């Protein structure tokens, strides 16, 4: 008879009040955790630990330690152990109460040595929590590393230190700290986090030394302190501190645990970086907590707690969380240089003005943090070095969702569903990961040296992107434009486009102009342009060049009209469409270009390695009537009269 039989299950056992085991929350080598509902509707996590042999000493130790942890007073950063029990089960009984393959595959392991007789199973009733920290670390959203994530990082490590210090104050050593054993309070990775899974927890003497022999191989090896790996039996709290230090490094820097040994054993301290909110201080904390030798490691958590308390106080002054229009307006009025504002998911009714520099505005999510405004811009940045991210702009009138007047500002992860989208009037601003849908206008650039990357535009009525005259050295990359008749208008000089995809679906009528370079500009470059659904016979042009000294490198399926001097096309392939070189395209150059037809009236221009089809073979086709029609139509194109500085909507008739 197993010695665990001395722990009989009383009639009042919590197990007798469980109505259903709903699904598996997680599993390990020797047990699993089930989501359970009792007869009163209460929800719990129940951990089942199976024996591995006839006299499983590990189980008996867990029963003793569970008695210790369930008597701890409640703490916000400790998973509450509510009750525990040992009950005799047969394999058949287990399969009945825990149906489903996800349970059976693991539970059967515990009965391999005694299939036909009952065996003792340890059951631990715990507070129901959300995901574990490993899940959060693996989320794609977590890697965005915006202000919300940075604030969560600080709160997570503060929670971890608070919970671990509580255990140590009660003479308890966890011995198996790892992200899998740190739980969020609720589903959806809701803070705070709590330390859980006390299966390897041990009582330590009040002096902080371990008098009884401990297993040197307790815990998970990758987070295990060096003294535990080398067979020492008298290790104590510093082993927990070591594990916590590695977790803090992983949380704050998203490092892979393959780097742990390089920090600990090779002392590559340069691997540990500062943090945008926590600064250099967190670097010193991580290094001091993860020293290989115990005598060089922090002996307790007092210094870490003091550092985090100071950090939290500083952040409380600079980082403000708001959840309503009035709170946001009030915060903006009081904002000083360096203020960070976290916007909870809500609708914020503008207009809003940012009048201090280095203000950081971060929404909780781009889908549910929404700015609305009627009659004025939703948000205007008047100052420099500010940023806004993870929000949506909605407006039904002729005003911009966002106007950036200052310099050096950053716009990231913003969605626009407004009559006018984004206006960049300043210089050296950075825009990335923005989406425009069903707007009148998309992005307008009036300044210089701005960088735009990753832009999606769909069903834009007037134009997708417009670079004004006098706007130079702007860079626009990785653009996708769908069902937008005027894709990109360029009136400035020395601007560059790269990796632009233009798509026209069959159900959309009208003439399409993908990229239009106006004669007021010059020295613009385009690298990587593709067109889908653009047809020359429908007078669609993927690219119209009227500005001097334009360079185009790599194009696929692009119908091209060249009507300016010194244009150079390299590796531009029009597919079944036409490349038309007009009479104004003096000194034009075509290098390794190909397509269905090349139409031109110029007696001489440079071609190298080109390949254009005709029924007679490889030659330039002179199709005079068709060419005249297209040139006449292009000269009378309504877009030529477009006033860059007006709000005239007449070009929508194209």
C-alpha cells in the first residue's frame, strides 16, 4: 500500500464539489492542470500530479509543501493555493471524470505500473488565472515594443519582484521560477502577474540557509542557478534571485534564452541593454542578479525593490494613463516635454492639439482606440519629436485625421477612415505601418526629408499619396494601393519611391494613373513598381513621367508614358502593355526593357538589351494612329490642371 494512503480524501474534499472538468489548461511531464467548474458555478484550476512509481517521494513532498503555501495570506502577485487533496483513482475512473484525448494521453502514463489498481493522485485547487508569461513573450503584438508594451514590461518585473520577495519573507524558496510558472491574472494577458506552481517550493530556515539537503537538480535547467547545476545541497534564496534575473532580462529585452550562458558563464555583459523607460538602471539590476558566483550576486531583493519603487514614482509623473476625452484634453493641456500618454481603448472626440515637444501618445489598440472629429483636424502636432501610435482616425468632413506641422515626429500603426487622411507639413518626420481606407485623400507631404514606410491604401477617391512642389528628398517605400484611380502624385524634386504595388480590380471603371510625376519636379527615382489589372487599351498608365531626369529601376506589368527629357528606364517590363515614348522625351534611355509594344516618334533615343514583340519579330513598332490618340488624350488629361494647393475634387471624374 502506498504511503500516500495516509492522506485519505475526506467527504468535505473540494473534489467532491467539482461538477465538470471543462478543458485542459496545460500539461507537463507528471501531471496536468484542468479548468474546473464546481456546483456553485465557481471556476478554478485543478492540478493533478500522478505517481511515477510505487513510493513516489516527490508526491509526498508536494503534499507537505502545498500545506505550507495554502496557508499563506493573500498576495496580489502570488497564485492562491485554495486546497489540496490526495485521492485514490483507477485508470478507468480518471478517464471518466476527465474525458477527452487531451487528458487521457497524459493521465495513462501514471498508471503504466499499476493499470488494474487504484493509485494516489495529488489534486491541488488553485485560483484560476490567464495565460502564462511565456505566451505573452511569444505574442507578435508584444514585439511592437511601443510605450504600452514598455509600461507593461516594467509592471511585470515589479510584480515578479513583489511576489518573490513575499515568498522569501515567509521563508519559502520557489526553486522553479520560469515564464511558464508566472501567470497573468485574467485571460487576455491582464496584469498583474502572479507567481504560481509551488510544486518544488521549499521551506528555508529563518537565517536564510538550507539546513536539510535539497535536490541539486530541482527546477528547469535553462533558468537554474549555477550552484544548483553543480550539485551543491545548501543553496538558498540567491538561486531564486538568479532565475528572476534571467526572466527580467527576457521580459525587458526579448532575448532568446540561448544567450543566457553567454551572459552568466562568458560574462558578456554588453549583451544586456538599457530600456527606453527603465534606462541604464535595469541593466545593472539584471547583471547583479545573474552573477555566476553566489558571493558576487545580490543576496536579497531589497536593492531591486528600491530601484523599482523609484522608477515607478518617476513614471507616475511622466507616464499618464487616460480613458476619456476629457482626461486626454486635460492631460494635453498640462503636458510638458517628455510626457507619455497611454490611451485606453475608447472613442476620443477632438480636436486635440499637441503643443509640447517629445510628447508620446500610444493607443491600446489600433482597432479600438479611436479619434473622432467634425469640422477640424482630429489631432495636430505643432511641436517637434512627438509620436503617436496604435490609434485610428475617423472623420466625415473635409479635415485631416492627423496633421504634423513640427519636425522629427513619428507616426506608427495608425488607421485612417476620414475624408482626408494624414498631412505631413514638417521635415524629418517618420511614418510607418499606416492604413487608409475609403478616404477622400490619403497621405499628403508638404515638407522635406520625411521617411514613409509600409503604407496600405484602398478605395481612395481623389489620390493615395501626394508629394507637393517644393517638397524634396522624401522617401516612400513598401506601398500597396488598391482600386485608387490616382495612386501617387509627385510635384517635388529628388524624392524616391521603392517597392510600390498598384492593383486595379475588374469591377472598377475609369482611367487609372498609378504614379504621376509632374513637370514642376525633377530628379525623382522609382525602384520596384508592379501593376496588376492596368490595361493600355483602357488608357490606364502605371507610370506617367513628365518630370525631368527621372530614373526608374525594375517594373513589372507597368504601362508607361514618358513625356519628359532624360528619363532612364532600366529592367522595366510592361508585359502585355505598352511603353510609349512621346516627342518630349529627348535623351530618353531604355535598358533591358521589354513588353508588347514600344511606341515612339523619336528618331533617336538610347536602347540597350531591350525586347519588344511584334508580328514581324523583334523591332520597334510605329503605330502612328494609336500613338497619336494616346498622346492627345494624355496632353488633355484632366489631372494636368490639378492644383496641388487646392481642395478641388474635379479630378475624381477621371
